[in-house]
């Protein structure tokens, strides 16, 4: 029973600290964009851009031979 005198105030303090941390993170913009990073992974373009490819094409290789 005497442990409750310590545990109840300690648990209340921990809850208020957790709420404070959540609102602090929310105010600083931690949770602004939850969808964007996930969508960028799905929309990744693996094709090389024009002029940026360093690989030789088959026609370039055959011209040398």
C-alpha cells in the first residue's frame, strides 16, 4: 500500500512528460508530412535521365568494332 504513494505521483509525472514531449514535437513540425516520404519511395524513377547515362549503348559499341 505504501508503494502506491510513490507510484501514483510518479506515473502522473511520466504521463505529463509524455504529453509535453508529444506537443513539443507537434509544434516543431515533426508530424507535418507523414505521406510524402512513403510516396517518394513508390514514385522512384530508376531510368537514367537524357545525357546523364555513362553506359555505352549497343550501337556505340558496334561502331568501335
